[in-house]
C-alpha cells in the first residue's frame, strides 16, 4: 500500500487533551489515518504516561512513544484565566476535541461542550470516561479491571469454581479508544452533511459490555453455564489451548469441518458432540492434551498448515515481532527517540506504517499558537506568565 493511501483524514485537526492509554489510543488511530493531532498538556508533569516505565533513552515511556507517535505537543495552563482565554482562541481552528476527564471537569473550567460549540459550531467533542456522562457511577474512579468487572467480561471467565483471572490486555481501555474513534468518524460524516458538530459520549464500561457479546448472547439465549465454562473459554476440547512438548498452541477447530480435519490428521475418531459443552468433555480434554504433548510446537504448526484445522502457535513477545506473517505485512517497526535510540511499536490495522515520533512536552507550543493567530508578543507574554512554555 502506498503511504498516502491511508491518509483519509488529511486536513482534519484534532486537539487531544487526554492522558494515559484509552483516549490517546483513539487519537493515535486518527493520527495514523492522516489527521493532525495536537496534544495539549498542563504546565506540570503533563501526561502521566510520559514517565511510565519502562523508559526509553530520552526519559519518556515506551508506551508514551507508541501512543503519541506523530503528534505535536502544546502546553497550556487551563486553570488560569489567561490559559482558558487562549484555549477558546484555539478551538475554532480544530475539527475534533478529545478529552478523558471525569464528567463535569471541563464544565467547571468553563470549557465544556455547550461553551465550546458557541465558538465552533462544527466541533466534534469526544469524551471517553469510565462510566459515561450520566448514571449513578459517572463520577466514580476506575481502571480497566473495574470496567471489565462492571461490563460483564470477568463474570464470564474462569477458571471454573475460582475467581476470574485478571486479563492480560486492557479490554475496556482499548475498546473505549476504538469506539471513540468510530464515534468521531461517524460525527465527522454527520457534520459533512449538516455542518453541525456532535458530542460523542464513550463509556469504557459499555465498551467492555460489547466485548462480552458472545457470552451474554449465549446466556440469555438459553445456554447458561458456570463462569469459565463457556464454549469459547476452553470448555470444549476443539477450542482451547494445549501444552506441547516444548511450548503451547491454540486449537480453534470450532466448526465440525475443522474438527473433522484435525481428527483425521491426528488419527482420532470424529465425534461431532465435541463441539458442545458437557460431561463428555473431560475425557476428550485428557485425550487431546496427551496427544499434543507428543510433538513440539513446530511440528504441530506444520501439522496445522497441512490439515487446515485452525491450529496456531502461542507466541511470546520476542516471537510475535519475528513471526513471518507480521514481518511480511510490516506490522512492527522501530521509531527513533529524542536521544538517538529506538523504540519498537506496531502500526494500527488501518494504516500501512507507524509514522512519526512522540513529542517532548510543549515542544510545539509556539508553532501551534502562531498557527491559531497568536502574535510573537502574545506568545512571549504567555511564556513569561507561565501559561505556556
């Protein structure tokens, strides 16, 4: 793919007031699609992801580099009257604003959506929060683990008879960022038809509910199983992980044709009942587990390629970046730091490459202010008063 073919958002300007993971993930997607993303940080420590370990050689966190590649950074003190006035002068120049404060914070600053749309009627305002803008929990603090708890994800998972395991990935955080990007793209389409902006209210807990779709649909459709005993959670022998002689693989032979292909290749009798949970699964788990331990992971990968039965290796971090599929499609790349080093990151599926470098705090303040109509004297005054730097 040509590098310019993914720049569908070329010309769209995004002002990103968010921090940490969920909303910066949203604006990373927008940046990868060609939008200009300007990251607004306070005059103190700024985004808490900057010093989050592990750090690269320039003192910024590896995660911060990943999430904020290609963005620009402006520092502005929104708690000061002069800072808020400067902010209102910036707003007409932007198409999209993204923030992740608790509901009401921007209103208390006098910079809520109802105020901002008076300065920019076409503004798309996206707020990504834990529980949304209303409801009894709207002001409650939380993190991904809390949102997947409230959103039904953990209530479906195992092990059977024990407390659910903490997920290894941030389901609600990433989901909130994804749905934020979708909501913004839809709002931009709406504005293109009407000229009007939109308020996009994203709840990370509701994102988690969306990821619980299969389990909830099964439960309320009549297949009510103990937590961790769902069809896609290892309860059936043809859809689970297995230890090999030297590692582990996943078998996803969910449909009968794939389970049949596996059985024929492995010399097992084909039993269609394996695709449904039940007491017969214990015997099949034991039988298939013993079978997988007879060969190495590489041998099973070769088997899977030959028999087309949805069998793949379980890769660790070092193996993922070297995997032939990811290498062929250019998924991973290294981007420079500000100290001459490199940091590994992955492109998003909507773009052919991860481009740009994460900004130092405030390194683009003067340029952004000038683009928005501030004179050199006004910029120097803001610096002198500690409003920007």
